[in-house]
């Protein structure tokens, strides 16, 4: 592989060395590129500079805004080849396809029960941990 600019070669070499020289001062997460660190820092600052002109919802990254804008346009370019159902986002199509394939890639390490999505697995894990994160403000009863 060849590069026209030395900077691009230097970035590429980091893939092989595993070096992540750009470290977040808040949480110590490290990155190969400064730009990725800068995007990450927005998580801590709460800054969301990319704003939807239709509804004013804001996002930390421009690609997230662009993907979100499909909601307003009504475009659903990702189509299931099995049932022709269409989706605005590729990730939603990928989740939908699991219905047809009956795949459940997310497996509980405690009891080996499997789930189509990570949120379902995370909710299930509370059975084993006993965690009940939702608390009624009136009576203090907690729920999983």
C-alpha cells in the first residue's frame, strides 16, 4: 500500500502498532487519531453542534444528523429482500432481518439464553444481577 502524503502513512502505521496516542483527559479512553478524540470529548461536554433545521434536535456528530434527517424526508432506502419492508436506517434493516433468519446473536453468559438485540439481553441480565434501576418516586418501590 502506498500513500501520497506522509501524514496518511503515519496514521496508517498506528493500525499495526496499536498505539493510541490521543487520550481523553476525562475518562482516559484513547484514540489513534486526534479527530476521533475531539468527537469523543463532546460526550463529556454535552455539546451537540449539529442541529436539525426541521425540529431543532441536536447531535454530537454530523453523520448522526444526516441519518436522522431521513425521518423528515420519509425516505426508506433500505429494503428487506425477503418481505420488501423498507427502513430509513441500515441498522434497523439488519435488526429486522433477524426475524426472518431467527438468529439470536446476543447470548447470556450466565444461562446461555439468546436474544435478537442487545437491549433485550441487557434487560434479561437483571434477572441474574437483581438490579432494579427504575424506582417509583411515590413509594420508592424499584423495578427491573
